């Protein structure tokens, strides 16, 4: 059994830049049918989960932000809150639609692990971001009161496969993020293959 090396190196300013751009593009994205929206340059595609994941971690890392970064984060949060209030049904639908897509992607990845554990070990640190996003979406769906028992049960069933491939271990992402992702809720980030 080999411990995973942190393959996810965290760039705080890149997260702030990404949140700012994603939040500014929520309208018209929120009422479009696409799950993945456009962002310029080298930024990740706009998704509700990607945006919420970054907002969540930046809020918990706020003490590491400069005054300018805090202002940009506050503006982005206000934009998200405004869209959530004005477009609540569309916001809830985007959240649950993406959650289902993320759960399916996580399930496919774990199924592929049964065929090639070496490859699984090599890419796990980057692939697990799909599961992190799913957890953030679960939390948001629960807050919106749109998380169905079927979705929650399906995710739990899929996560039970983790024990077949991974053992409990150390935090696998950049150590600065460990305070954001506690073991009890994000146990899939604390593994050894």
C-alpha cells in the first residue's frame, strides 16, 4: 500500500479569480440548460458545483486573503446570493442536475478502479475533486430542501465501494486545505491505496 502524494497543489489567487469570473457569469448561465458554462482563458468551466466548492473553501480560508481578495470574494458571494434569491427554482435545478452528473462520474471512476488499480492510484488525487464537488452540491441541495433520499442513498452506496480500493490514510490534497475538508465529511480525501 502506497500513500498518495498531494497531487492537488492549491493556488489561492487562482481560486479567487475563478470565483469572481464564475459569479459574474451566473446570469444567464443559471437559466440555461447547460451544466457547464463558459469561462475565459485557463479557468475551469463554470458549474454550480465548481463555484460553490471554491466559495466554500475561500470562506474558510478568508484569513489568508488580502483585503482586495476579500472584497472580490464578498462581491462574488453577493452575486451568488442574489441569483439564488431571484432564480431559486433554476438554481435548485442546476444544483440537483449537476449533483446527479457528479455522482455518475464518481461511480464510473470507482468502477474503473476495479479494472486498473495502478491507474486509479495515479489519478485519484485529481479525480476525487468530482466527489468533493458532489459533497458541496449535496450540502447545498440539503439547504435548499431538494436533496431526495434516493440521491443521498445512491451516493452512500457508491462511496461504500471506496473500502474495496482504498484504506484510511492521510489527507491527499495540499495541506493548507485540510482545515476546509474535515475527515468526518470528506473521508474520501484521507486515503491510502
